[in-house]
């Protein structure tokens, strides 16, 4: 407890200095971090070896071990990321609007840092670097709490980042790593309202649910994505195919990949065999509704494909597979499609493929999600794809930030008011 | 539990309709509400009599009884408030920005309602009307949970508002009142994430703390204001006096009134007797630090004034008096003043009175509060004073909304993306 509170105090104190720091100094520190990471590659890789060995002993999955692994290439990617953050415009200090009231006071909205951000994440050590860079750029101090699997790597990286700050005259508390990896440390962070302004959990849905359920510090929820593509009856079939294949297979393990396609009944007989053939080439397993199955049984010639087709269950509609699996449903109408998304979607990213003006507008208006697409892949829900530079996560909640969060989303505003003696009447 | 959930379901369902409703229909409903409130004045006053009698039996304070009381005048004020909300621009549907990415997709940020708002408040029945009006205008459904003292009044008012909605073709669930007034009902609301998007507690600090500590639904914290005026050594004394008198006495029971003044040591000998004389005229009790006391003992001629001067205690610095009491402290420097505000302030509204350019900028930059003033009264922190029209409260947190929250702050954004077949590479 005392340990976490002392980290909180350091970060809070540092945040006051960071909040008024000029951009040049922040950028210098970011570039120094990048240099020091590369210059200390060997130390990082050594530390990472300890984590990798422990991970193998513990029997971590190959996927998890891959996320944990640090290589020279990955270090230079992280360093490159920091340099890109240095190149971004500084959001802090911008006066977004300023207006004059009838009594002569001028009221302005000025962008300021949030203060201290708490980032709670899992195995990937690159989050340590990404989060530290984005928080520093936006004038925030950060308290990092990574997973126990990566603790040696994280300690090594965090020390390098802290040293870089100090070398550039920044307060040491700008970046604090919680080196205790038990659950209790997280529980304390969740209620550390005095020192942490906002918590951002990054990881699986279990982690996110725990944080939301137990935090008294305000939380920005990120990431869980049960995304859909609706193929309207007027869809361009080739376009629908390209977008579905992209949204499902280009990187299935991420939140903006799709998990279900909804196909309008009037196009289903032509479209389903076409897309099933395509997805078979990518070894995507289909979990199909009864209507889809009937059509596929009548239309698919290559019987091999049926090895990749299974009956869908009601649980599938809520599933975030993060894998080469896609649920398939025939819907009666666009209203049906919207209702299905309403019921099972996670308000992340949703797409319609259509030629119809009214349906495109209806979908854009009525779907309640962070990002709604017409004739484009859901994979675009991403800070760099939207032009924000790096992102700290994708918010699926409605408060404060929705969708990809770049440095701007790590700020808040304060009102600044200039008067010459005005009082309220 | 079932009761609250059913209210939640109704509101959620209604919110989907409200979110895409045109402004004309919403405004018609707001005006109908205003008319129906006035036309049903007698029924409201009758219902209010029951609450007033029960309140007297329970021994509620005179101040509380006054907040509870409904008169013809107060009803017409509420109706007028609704008409003003109808006149505000509709924030929903505005596309704040839209830009084109190199691959041709167009990405837009569109303002949309939050969904379902839960408002938890205390004795004032006018909150029922204000909140319902602002939520409707911003396309949100609302679940109202007022205090038990006002339950009969609130039931009568809420029914009139609901009927007005239905008369104008709006869904009945647009406005839901929780008629159960025990603590358990609130506890259920706090965790009703499936149906409530955001909670806004309005009331004393006890209520707000309870909501923040126990809610899993995202909360916007409002209102507690321990505000300061710092009188810099270069201050115009008459201006400082006018602003302090205004910020303390114009309406001491509200959150943007000041509770402490900090006076620079180099102006203290001249300023303290001057302001003490002024505040004595307004029957303001001063709680003064030792330095202030020494000066006042040497300079105040009218010994009567000392009846209104007491020694300050350390607890006073944290006190939100909401009354004709003001703490007074002599500080060594602007840094001292900023440190004091940092330590004891609630990040609401803070003012400096100065002629010095660098000190004005330093105060604006370094004070961490929703609103920071130079040479103007803290009483301006208010939606109508800033030009937002009505407000639903003043946020003292940093996420989502900070400072006065008008209809715009009751919205979020969604990204709308127009493509012609783009996929991610």
C-alpha cells in the first residue's frame, strides 16, 4: 500500500511540472528515450530472456510467448514509435475556442493534460514504451502496471525511460512502474483517486471487466470488439468480399476484426457461396445459421469446403473469436441487421456494404458504435489509420473519448477567463 | 430490482428513438411540457403540500423546506426554463470535423447522444424539470431518482412531463422516475451498466462521494466547490473588494461562491482592514490566520467588527461553508497561494486579482481547476453565464466534461466513415 501510494505521490508531483513543460523539452526527452532504448538493447534482451525462460517453465502459450519476446527489431520499432510521437503536434495549451460575453469577460477553453494516468496491461512489453511516450507527449505522468510475465523486461525498459527523462531535466516521477505484480497492487491502484486521474486498462475482457467493476478512479474502457459487416441486398458483391476477407483475415487477433457477417436474404443465394469459397481459401471456419446452411448445401460444389462449415449456436453471436472463425447469418432486412448488432455488438466498429443511399444513411445514423463504416473495412478503426499518429487504445465507452485515442484524447480542458473587474449581477 | 431494471429497459428502448429524433419534434415536446406544467399548477402544488407537511413533521430545516416548496412563480420559472432549452441549438447530428485520408476514406466526428442518463438528486423538485428538459434536448432518455422528501411533487411533475412526451409522439420511456426512494434503489442504479450510460449525481458531497465510490456506471462528478480569490500584491484594491464581496455574498449557498481569500503579504496591511470593513457590512464572519489577525488588531478601528472575526483552524481551509463565512490567509508569494489552492481546493473555480501580466499568466497556467479567472468573480462558472444556456451541473472531474455542462456536454461522438471499397493493407 505505502509503496503504491509513494509511486502515486511521485507521479502527481511530476505531473504538475510536466503539465507546463514546453514541447521542445518533451520532444527532446522522447528522442533521448528512443536513443537509450537502442543503445541498451543488450540489457533489455537479457532481461527479456529471464521472462521468456520463466514463461516457458510456466507453460505460456506460443502466442503469449511471442508477445513477450523482445528482439533487436522490436526494440528499434519501439524507438521509431517514440520518434513518431515526438513528431506529433503537442495538444497541450491549445485554446480550442475563446469568446466574449456581453459583460466583457472572455471565456476560453484551453487544452490541458489529464494529470496522472494509470495504465494496467498484460504481457506485451512494448506497451510500456508506447504508453510512456504518449503520456509524456500529452503532458501527463504515468503509472504503469504491466503483467507479471514481463516484469523483468518492463523493469529494464522503465529504468531506461526514467533515466532518459532525468537526463533531459524532466522529473523522475514522470514514469513510474509498479514492480509488484500481485493482484493487490492493482486493487490499490483502482481506488487511488487522490493520485491517479484516469485509468486505462489494456488487455483482455477479463482485465477490463475487473477494472470497470472495482475502480473508483474514472476509467476509459478499451478494446473488446464484436464487430459485424452487413451485406445489404444492393451490395457490390466483389467489394463485399474484399472487405469481409480483409476485416476477418488481415489480422484476426485484434479488436477491429469482424466476428459475424449479416447477409440480406435477397442477396444471400448469390453471395453466400461466393464468400464461402473465398473464405475457404483463407481457411476461415464459418459458423452458419440454418438459412445460410440451406443455401450453402444447395450451392457449394466443392464438398471439402464443408469441413470449414459448422452450425452456429446462440453463444456464437456474442463471441469475439480473435481467430479464423466467422459467424454467418441471413437477415430479413436492414432493420433486422441493426437489431442483431444492437443486441450482440460491443459498440466498437460496424460496417454496411451497400449501393443504397437511404440504407447507408440509416446504418450510419442508427448503429450505436464508436465507428460506423459504409463500404470500408472495420480494420480502419485505429489511431494511425485515422491520422492521429499513435494510439493508446480504442475506447468503447461514450464518456470523454470514443474510438481511437491519440494524444489529444489524453487531455482535458480548463476554462480560462479574462476580466477587468466583472462581478455577477 | 425488477422494477429498476424495467425502468432501465424502457429508457434504453426510448433512447434509441430519441437519438434520431428531429429537433422540431423535440422542441415541440419541450414547449408542450412547459404548457402542461403551467396548466397543471394546482395539481403540482397540491402534491407539494403533502411533501411540505411531511417535511415539517420530519423537522426538515427551513432552508430545506424552502428548496422543497413549489409556488405558482416557481412553476412558471420551470416552464420558462424549458422554453429556453427549446430555443437552444440542437447539438445532436453536428459533424464537428470531417477529413479525407490518403486512401480516400472520409472520416467524420459526429455528435450523438450519450444514451440513457441517470440523475440522482436531492430535495429540489425543479431538478426534475431541468434535467428532463436538457436530456430530451440532447436526445437522451433520462432516469430520475429524486430525494424522498420531494417524492409526491416529483411523481406529479414527472407524470405531466411523460404525458407531454406521449402527446407529441415521443416514447413514454423518454423520462422515467424511480418512485422507490430507499437507498437500495440507488444502489441498483449505480451498477445498471446495461441500461444506464452515465450517472450524474447532483447534491451534497455525501451523495456525490457515495455515487463515485460505488458506481460501476461511468459518473460525472459535479459541484463541490472550495473556491479561492488570491489578492496579488499589485491588485487594484477596489476591484479586489468588489469581486470578493460578489463571490462571497451574492449567493453564498452555491458551489462557485468563494470560501477563502489569500492575500499577498505586501498588500495585506492595506487590504485587510479595507476588506474587513466591507465584509462587516454584509455580516460576513471572517476566520483569519495569525498574520491577518495581527494586522487587523492594529488597523481596525470599529471594535464591533471583531465580533465577526475568529481564529481560523486547519479544518477551515477545507471547508465549503456555503454561508456568510470566509477564511482569510496571508501568503508570502503567488507560489504560496498556488500551493495552498493545490492542497485545499476542489478544482472548481479559482481567481487572481492582479495588475501583473506574468502573475496572471502563471496563475492561469498553473492552477488546476475547471475554471481559472483573472480579475473576475468566480460566480461566473455557470452554463448561462458562459453562454451555454441552461446547465445540468458543473463538472469538477477531468474526464469528458469539465466546468458547466450544457446540452453539448450531454453528447458524445461517433466516427462515421465513408468509403468506396477500401481495405486495410
